[in-house]
């Protein structure tokens, strides 16, 4: 008997593959992995070729090769890549992603963990159908960065949040970032605790109604950012001659940058966000930023008339 761990790529085996297997004495023997072989079938063929039982198989993936190692015997694919942890660390999933994009490989509960735990593939799946996020590993569905990326990529935020882990939905920092990333219809997907959290509720409120000017909130960076995104009014562009809409399509409110504190009027990140929504917001930026190439360029790209507010 021998203990072997199989690095296995089903269902990416789209044609029969010749691979070598080494017996306990180190002698190489050739075996064929047939198209769409199951893991059990790969092991069965290895046992037939070796003439003894193979145990301890672990399903993993590798692009276009079947590799295994451990105990007294090991598989080595024709790629010549070493088996074991080294291969696991450097596996290529280019083919796996290509097969998924073309619909040859599903993203569901039958998919191997290495696929369900791949952020890029899971994000592609979410863009195709947000409900597929339920098949992503908990490690991804509990990852703040990944779930925020999914929020950006998917139209309906609630379709993403319903698949986040309970721990993440009880994270106030994630809730705040989620609200900053995409306006939410309500807070019901978050934990009961966060549904009454003052900070989370304030940020959510900032996406629903104007809170500026307010002497206390005018120096709150997150509130100001949300108010700029939601309530800035785009001005007429001399380039187009017509009112240019901001991202929310809102055309009924004046620029919010004029209502924030002097400190925030000098915050480059905030001012950049403001001029990207409404180039004429440059008028209310701090003096040094009205001479900043990045800020001026962004403002003029949104509205050519903003150049008149740039410092000489």
C-alpha cells in the first residue's frame, strides 16, 4: 500500500492525457488519464498500473496536468513540475478560467475548493449570476476586500450581501465600506447590532437625504464623500453645451463641496471625487488643490468651464 496525494484537474481534462507514475522502486510507468475522468477513476487506473492500493488522495487542481506525491510512490505529469506544496503554490489557473468563461466548467457546489476559493473566478461567477456567490468558499464570502469588489461588480447590492458570512455582516467597518461602495436600500442584510449602530445608520442616512451643511458633519470625511456622490449637481459643460449628469443622475442639488470644512476642502481624495462628479466643484477646493494638475485635469475633463477656477 502507498499513500498518494493527487493534484487533479477534472473537468479540465478535455482529452486523454499520457502521464507517468513512479512505483515504490522509482521505476516510471506510463498511464492514461481519460477525458473527464473522475478522481476515483484516476486512482483506480494508478492502482492498476502500479499493482497495489493507493490511499490518502486529496483533490486539488493544476492547469493541464495530473500530479501526485507522498508515501512510497508519486505521480509526475509530463510538465516536469515538482509535486507537492511547491506545485500547489504556483499552480496556473489560466485554463481553468478560460474553461469557466466558455461555460465548459460550472461554478457550483461540485466545483473543487481551489476553484470556489479563487477570487477572480468567483467574481466572474457573481457578475454572471449573483446567486452563484453561495458556492464560493466561506473564506471568500467572509473576505472584506472580495465582497466589496463583488458589490462594485454586481448591480444589486442585496444580492451580494445575502451571501456574506454572518461574521462579516456584523463587522461595522465592512458595513461602512459597503455603504460607501454602493448605496443600499436598507440595512436589513446586516446583523441586528449593526442595524442600530449610530455610525452605520448615519452613513446610510447620508445616501438617502442631504445632511450638509451641518456644523458637526461638515468635517466628517465619510459623510462628505457620500453626500458628494449622492447630491452634487453637475453644471453645464462648455464642451457639450448640455448639463452633464453625475453618476447618480441627480440634477437638483448644488455642489456639496462648498458645505464641507476647510480641512476637507483641502483633502485631495475628497476633492478629486467631487470634481469627477461635478467639475465646477473646483471653485470650492482649497487654493493649493486648484493648482494641482491631477485635480484640475479631472475637473476639466468633467466640465471644460472648470478651468476658470484653476489657480493662475
